[in-house]
């Protein structure tokens, strides 16, 4: 008996249906994600300039060697690393602290939880504009409070030494409530009998935290650690709204620098090569962190 | 459980309350200041009055004076409409395209299925920030700069949403679909008439995640919608803030308007809002 052609069989029909369901998403992802990924690599090897798109010349790795000597890129990289290295542990700590606080037996628990979560409701743009007002050196809220405590006025965003730190404080404040919610879900998943067992063994509060709470939160903490790190590395909105990257480039981030070179100077070739370097950095962060997690688990 | 002593309680609730003030202040202050004039804003800033609306006798005209003036000075209404079209467009097309893809990956057997699943998961690692330039060039060549098409179409397919739908459909019992198949229902019919109505929660969650992401989106609207008539609300806020003279009451009014949709979602759909956000956390 002759076999039916594959597409006429039950499996063949199912395969066709499957692909019909999947195809719209696959096509869109290919055009608007994978293709731009590819062109980013291609542009990074050219001197593509938006105003003369027909004169792309292949320049090899010239753009990449230019990055090595680019002081603005180096500064943006250092700023981004500084922001990331400070924001990640502080935000993780604040979020965990808040979660532990509102996980206690409390009156008005829902109110406190909602209050700490409330900054998440505002967009980064809204929050950045509000805090620019609060940081205002002459009439802003923070200097009013400092003055009432007898502390001299601070320049905050208008000083190269304080601008990035001011942005860090705001970013922690905006993001911590969100991670608090994730930690809370994790805390509620730790079985109560573990605490009871620890109590019977005579463990004090701190020992319970160290030996029951922390191990119970390990996976969630690592997950939050990865997401905050990558989000921090993409820093853009805060400096763009609050400081325009200044003063003296002290808050210019990598993504901001790439945006400026690509859109303000229209140097797509060079900006693409920096975008490629940026992508590689994000990949390295992801891989290193995944690797660390595997090590921990193994 | 031991009862806390009075001192312990005072310290605990003291810390909780101070933190509540720190975290709530900007949101409440923004809303209250949007109803005050410049003098009142600065006068009330460091007192408890910052948490209160202006007294009725202090009102010059109406509580919404700043709002009216803000609408006059910039095209706020247009920015909000653009943001709504942008986000709702992505939600409608996104729900259809991504749920179908997620369903295919969860239910049908076909060659290369696991390969495509791996590709989709791998694309999650690509930061959108690293492709916005070539994406802009592509959208520019398609003639989509300053159009809704240019804003919406690149972000319809969403790897994260596909993955979320797939996980959800994997847990969905197969029996109903098999019964419908015996009744001669087409696959498309089974999906839209039987599966979708019974899996509304995952659609609600994805819709809210998409709304939050794109209502707050900054970089893509900034590069692709640079004409004033195409600005989204976030870009409009940045533009308004840089229009001298800065009238803080009016800026606060504009910020409040930009926050209202998020507040509405948060208040009325809190369960989905928090679940949607934390889902990202617990499922991975």
C-alpha cells in the first residue's frame, strides 16, 4: 500500500496547524528583532551615516578600535558600572528589609505594603521630573529639610560629585517596592514548621533569619539580582530627564551615549559598534550570573 | 507568639510610618500640588499641608486651574490619545499573535518545535536598547516614522508573552479540546471559542503587563515619534518640562494625568497588577 504523503497524514495536518498558529509571531520576531540584531553587527563594520545612507563603506574593525580610545565611551562605561554596582546591593537590601517588615503580624499591613509599593505606579519619567524638583538646589524639598536641620545647602544634581548618587537614591526608592512584593511571595512560601523547628532548637531571631529565611529566599534573591543588574545596566531615562548626562558627563550612561552618537550625531556605524559592545556586556553579565547560580546549586 | 512590649511597638510602628511617608510622599504631593498655585506649593512643601489639597478659600477659580492651563500650553490631550492608541494597539494584536504562538508551542507537535521555543527564549536576552538604532533605520526605510504603525508593529510579537501563554496552556486540561475536536470543530474554532474564554486570567495578566510596559515606554517613542502630533505622554512630559517658563503646578497636573491610568489599573485590578508583575519573578 502506498504511504500517504506526510502533509496528508494526521501528523502532517497537525504540523501545518501548528506552524499557522506560530507563524505570525515568528515572522514579526524575525523582522523586528532578529533582523535588526543582524544589521546592528553589519552596521558596526561600516561608516554608515544617516544623512547619506547610500554611501556605506566597509571599514572592518575600525569602529571597535575607535571605542578603545574614546574617552566619552570610557566615562559612560565607568558611570554605568558605578550606578550598577551601587544600585544592585542597596536596592536588594532595601527590598528585603521592607518585605521582612511588612511580613510581620501588623495592624494596617495592607496600607504599609501599598505605601511602599506606590512608587511603582509612576513611570520613570514622572518620578524623574518629581525628584528633579525635590533636588532643586535653591528651593527644592531636600534643601528645605536640610536647612531646617541646620545643614548647609547641597548642590545635588548640579554637582559632578553628587549627581549620580542622587540618581541612585531615587532609583532605589522607585524600584524597591516592586522587588519587595516578589520577596514577600517568597517569604510566604517558606513553610512555617521550619521556624517552629528552629525555635525548638533555641534559635534566636537573627539565627532564624540566617538559617531559615535566607536559604528559603535564595532562588528568588538570585532572580531579583539578575533582573536588577540588567535593568541597572540599561540606565537611560533618569539622566536624560534629570541631568542631560551632566554635569561634566558625570551621569552619562552607556545607552545614553549610544543614543546621542546615533541620533544627535547620526553616526549609525559607530553607534552600532558601541551597541554591539553593550550587547556583549549584557550577555557576559547574564552568563556569569547564570554560571554563579549553577555553581551555588551544584 | 510573644506579645510585643510597648516600646517595641512604638519603634516598629514609628519605623513603618516614617517609611510610609518617604515612599508615599512624592505621589501624594504630586496630586495635591497639581491643585495649588506656585506660592502654595512652596509654602506647603515641608509641612503636613503637602499631603492636603488647598483650602477652599485659597482656590483661585477652580481646583483644576493648572490642568486647564497645562492643556492650553501643550497638546496633552493628543499625547494621551497617542499613548492610548500605542498601548491598546499593542495589546490587541499582541494578545492574538502571542497567545496563538504560545498555544502552538504548548499543544501541537510539529518539526523544530523545541528549536523555535529555544529561539524565542533566547531572544529574551537581547536588550531592546541594543537594537533600537537598526530598528529605527528599518522603520525609517519602511516609511513608518511618525506613524502609529511604526510605534506598534515592531512590538506586537513579544517573547515573554509567548512564553507566559505557553506555560499557562500547558497546565490547561486537554479534555475539552479533544471533545470539541470529535464534534468536528476546527483548530482555530477550538482555540478562540473554547480555550480563550476559559483562560481569561492569563490574557488579563499579559494585557496588564503590556499596558504597564508600553504606557511607561520611553526610548522607542522618543526615536520613532518625534513629531509633536505623534508624541506619547511620556515624551510629552519631557517636552513640557523643558518649556520655559516652568510652572510647577501645571507640570504636576500633567504628571498626575500621566499617572491616572496606572492608578486606575492598580486600584481596580490590583490582583492582576501585582500578579502580572511578580509573575515575571516566580515563574522563571
